[in-house]
C-alpha cells in the first residue's frame, strides 16, 4: 500500500505553516503506518497550476492507495475533517488575500470549467472522528474547505481519481495553529484562538491516528 500525505509552506502573513512543519517532522522520523505501507510526503507550492501538475503526477506511475492532504485553517481551534471540495477558486491570484463573499467577479474562477459543483471526500471521516474523540483530541466536520489552495487541492485530486477510474481514497484535513505558533497569531488575525489551541504534540498524535485509520480502512477494502 502507498500512502501519500501533503502539506503547504508559509504563505501571505503565515510565516510558519503547521502543515509543513508536521510533514517535515514525519519525514524526519521516517514515520509510516506499518512495515507494509509505503508512506510518501510532499509540500505543495502556493500556486494553482503548479499544484495541479504535481497532483496529476502523483498518479502517473504508482498511484497512491490513500491521499491525505493537510493545510492550515487559521480560524480553527480543532482538526477539521472536510467532507467535500467545491469547484471554486478565489482569489485567482494566490498572492492576494480576498474572501469569497467580498470578491469581485474577476477574482473568482472555477477549478475546472466542466466540473461538478462539489466532489466528496472518500476518507473514512466518521472513523477518524471517533478515534480522535476517544483520545480527547478536538475535531469537527466541515462542509466548506474554502476557495483557496486547500480546496483547490482537494477538488483536483478527487477529479483526477474519477477521471482515471481509480479507487484511491482521498480527502482534505484542515489543521489549526498550535501553541507553537503563538508568536504569529496576531499577524494572522487569530490571536483570539490562543487560549483554545492544542499543543504540537497533540496535533501530531491526532494526525498519526487519522493516517492509521485511513490505512486500516484501505486494507479492509483491498
């Protein structure tokens, strides 16, 4: 089995992205779910079309059985299990900060012109939530992955899987800042979250649990 986990680097006012930090730590540990599970890691660029090309390349030679994309939700204090991705891009220029509700028409586009409005996650989200709750790790479900690169990544991945007729499980998990990023919260307008943030160790434990649940679900199906 091949498991692929991705994150994102620093962007805009986020000088340190906890999703990249988590990916780098897992790489450093050479962590994998089990001996018979090859686990690969990637940090995706803050660019729509370059990210699309990289995602398409993931499927060229040895398609992963499971893909778990991670990204920061600066407004979150819990792990967010995204149920779906939407066929929307905003802003079209990823170097800008524009909210979808306030965007001008020329700041809004589609991931794919002929695509469906929404594509669902195929990760075992209910099982992940139950496992996290059993460990007292805060989590919640979400039906809105935003309109930026996180949502774009989830949608492109789901669409590639459909178009290629694959059975790959894939989806997106938004993670919050941890107390390790306390010094940059004000830069990101997230200082009010400070009293409610989890430790980096708790987040790491939660992500390892989520990946183990995904791998176990894939093993049962294969």
